[in-house]
C-alpha cells in the first residue's frame, strides 16, 4: 500500500474572482506535481523521494508561493523556507531565508541526509549548499509580475488585500507513504508578502508546519504561521492519532476547526497514516489540494464544497 497527498496553500480566491483559465492552470499544476511524486512511489521508490519530487514540481510552478513563484518581502527580496522529515527515522532537515536556491526542498533534504544538523538559515544555509555542490540562481529567477503587483498593493496601503491571505495561498507541501510502509512529509514557502525583520513562519519548523512519524502520521500545513507555531499543529495532529486513538480526519479537524479557530488562526493541513488513510482539513474557503493512492485514482480540489 502506498499513497500521496499534496497541497498548494489554503485560503483560495472566491469562485467569482477565479477565471476558468486560471482555475484550470492551478488544477493542472497540482496534477503534474502529484504525478511527479506518484511516479516515484509507483516505481518502488521512497516516500522521502516522492515528497521531494512533488514539492520541487510545485516550487518550479510560478502559480504557487514557493520557489519560482515566491512572494516578495517589503524591501523587494524573495526569502524562501522549506523542511522535510522521514517518519521511519525521525530524521529532519530545514532551511530558511534562502535567496539563491532554486529548489529549497532539495537543500532541506541535503541538510537532513548530508549533515549533522536539522535547521540552517540564511547565509549559513547557502554556504552549506555551496559546499554540497548546489547551483545558485540569480534573484531575477524568482521575480514574477503577479507577486510584484501584490507587493505594490501592500506598499501602497491597499486596504482590500491582506498579506496573510495572498501569501499562504500558494505555500506547498506533500505527505507520502511508500510500499515499505515509511511516511514522509515536506513543506516549502516564500513566506508572507511584505514581511519584515526576517520573519519566519511555520513551514520550516519541524512540529509546526511539517512532521512525520511512522507511529502516527505525516502532516504538512499551510496558513497563518504564527498560530501554527504556537499550537505545534503538525505534531499535535500526530499526537492525537498516536496517544488518543483518533482517526486522522478526526485529529486534523480537532486541531484545525477547534484549536486553531479558538486562536482566530486560519489555514489547513494534509495528513496521511501508515495504513494509507489520508485527510484534508481547512477552515478557509478552500485549499489547493490533491491525492492519489495505489490504485492510481487521482483527486484534485480547490473549493471547500468539493468532495
């Protein structure tokens, strides 16, 4: 038994604001990333490789707030964060504040597999990348017109746009179960539009935005990061499965629709268990999401009323 679920951020434009063409592009991007990860699992590959490939595909898609489509900080830079975790060993790797790495998830994995560390930041993370043979890209690689317009609206004091809403629509993640019964989770983001002071959200934080443990579940989160950090959302869901005996859907809903909402936070999660049960849970109008199981049936959704 194996399976894969991915997300491209929670929040979602209202249907009235989403053109059919743009919706089709989002669905195609999700399907392509799902296929990239599933091909690994279908060929007998590892869950770690599957989540890496799925997230890297989303990082390469300018529609999502990760990698090439990352949002801008207030001073017009792109600062990228990512994390990954192996549920079989509890090994983990995370990076934040990257400015020149095309696929942050690949560097997070290198930290996990090729260093004695878990979390590296900024210049130090990129120094490590250079020592491991990573190629660097110019800052222009991450520049997209749509993200720049969002920054200009924030800079101009546009009251009709929220930095949180336009940012966590696009954070990406994946959870996978391979044929050996190993879980893995990965998350990647460009952070918050117009962020200052080197702000870091939950995406690169193990236990908040990403967690995987073969004894319980794998989780990748997206949303208002400050709240996800306070709750330790990803680990909290796994704890409810492991210690309270909840199903994965019950655990995810408990954290997202009760604990997170009690703090007035919003967002969502994807989750997967060692026996192949998967869950989507979000308290926003929608979440870009997709999943596929061993039989090869693919589901892609955006809005909350889609099954």
